[in-house]
C-alpha cells in the first residue's frame, strides 16, 4: 500500500512521551507540519500506526461506516481501572447497543427538565460560601458544583453520610489521579502495581474500592425501595429493561454510574473554568452576554437560561477551542476501509481527532480566536464540530453537559459581580484526561 499520509519521524517512545506530556502542543505542532491527517507510532515499535484524523470528509466516512467496520472497545484500556469491563466505552457490538439503549432515555429529551431546577439550586447554595474581594479558583468551584450535581442527579443522593463520604473520596481520588505523573500510570499497565497504600497505584486501588463499596451499598438500598417515581438517573436505570425484559446487573449499574461520574464531572468543571476565563477576559463577549441576560433580572428561570442563544454560543465556542476530550474514541479497523485516497487494512488504528477538526482554518477562520459569534453565523456539520465525539460512539451525556454548562454559568453570571484576579498568563495544561487552564482561573467576587 503506497503511503500517502505523513508520519512522525521521531522514535516511538519520544512520540508517546510528547503526546502524554503536552497533547495540545503535540496536535498543534503536527497539524501545522503535516495537515489534518497524520500517523504516529505512540503504541510502541511493534504496534500498528495510529492515524489521527481531523479532515471532515474522512471523519464522515468513519462516523457513518457500517457497525462491523471497526472494533472500539479494544484500545480503551486506559479507562478500564476506573470504569470496569461493563462500561459503555468498553463494549462493542450488541453489548454496546444494549447498554446505549438503556442509558440514552434518562439523559435526553423531556427528562432533562427534571434536572434544571436542581442544577440551579445546587449552584446557588455554593455561592454564599465564596469570599468577598479575595481570589478563588473557578476550576475548584466548578468541580465542587459539578460533583454535587452528579451525586444528586445521577446517584439520587441528598446530603447525608453517604453523600459526604462519596464527595470526599471522589474529590481526593480525582485530585490524585489528575497529577501528571500519577495519571501517566494509566497509559503504562506494567506500572500498575500495588506496593501498598502509600504507593500511587495502591492509593488508587484503595480509594476506588471504598467508592465502589458506597456505590454498591446505594444500589442495594435502592433495589429495596419504590423508585418508580424517582427522577434521578440511577432510579431510571434500575427501571430500565431491554427488549428481552432484562434489567442491568449491579456490576453494569456500577460501571455505567462510574463512567457518567468520571466522564461527566471533571470534564464539565474544566470546560466551565475555561468559559469563565474567556468571558471575563473578553470585554466584548462579557458586554454582549450581559445585554442578553439583563431582561431576565437577577433570578432568571432555568428555562430562560437554556433558551439564550449567545450563552449557548459561548458554551459551544469554549468546547471548540479546548474540547472536553481532544480525541473521539479510537477505532480498530476490522474490515478494510477506503479513506482519504488510501486503503486501511485490519488492525490499523484510526483516531478521529476533535482538536484537529476544531482547529482547521478552512472551517474556523482565525481558529485560535475566541469568537462565539461564529456559532450564530454558521451551521457546522457533525464532521466539522463534534466536541463530544461522533457516530454511534458519541458521548451519551453530551446534551446534559451543555445543559449543565448553561445553567451553572448563567446562574453565577446573574448573581455575582466577578472579575479576573491578577495572575500569570493562562495556558492549556493537561490534568488527567482533560485540558484545563493553568492556575485554575482565579476570580474575585466583588
């Protein structure tokens, strides 16, 4: 097969380390050098090339390919220690389709209206705790709020012993595993050795076990109760049945709940922190949003916030510049596929790259600039803009995440007079699997 797609020329180990150390710089550098499709040897000398793809036509071919074209659960091992084997992101074929059908209803459509008041109330409860005229970290505040939202909306927990224990354990675990060195262990399975509670992997195993114990206890308690009138996602999943009348096992429930927690808490918090930075560092954006929200007063209804077009455009532009994930789920080719004038044979790994697609100058003029208006002036296809992934592996929590961002940011913007604190220049840095603003974006409540 004639190679028409450029490849990185450095040794595979250096490519891997470069990607792990600074993925934004990695993708920006090689997109500038090679364009929107290039290959790398990030899985080792004897592993197949990995093709990173940000070109819309190629992405359309991937996202619309027949279901048997790819295997998708095979190379998500980096998430397995968190999510378990039954997580939606680990499954393929009929198993994946079954779980997806069970999970989608609670996170879409009319169900969303059950959550809007809760999200705004949980946000408002935290605001009085903020210091006056003293800097605070917006990322930490967002992590605090989004964790409370997950525990209430997904797990159905209210304030109490189990809520507080889970909140503490999850916060401690995420703070640990998002340390760059600690998180690197997930990319190298041979390093995942439990040398005791003070070793990084031993610490992870024990924290994860304690969290699991609390989740399984909640599942068992809930199975003994009448949850038919409850609206939290756990209750809805307990009620869900597939076409054969089978519900989810405890293991399946645990793995899906952890997946929703892991992929829906820290990620949304990081995006919100970026949103605060862009709005409060851009006087023109701030002024336009203020004018849009002024008619709503100091206590806008949740639905009024949901319906604001410029607020939504700000959310979308935030997710364009630094998406929640830089890549969509990797695909291992099972049946030869034609892509970008080239044949890809079985075992080739294709990675739809969200960052590359979102930074194509042909699609997004002045792509490095924060300009929400582009989402009011243009309609972008699902192959040009896909912050939550694409095809049948797109994140099932996409609608909920965007919903949550609008409600949390809108509630805070309406209630507080904030400004950016004096701080070093903000730049994107890796925190676990997310790209966060350096320093956490310090704000001052005036």
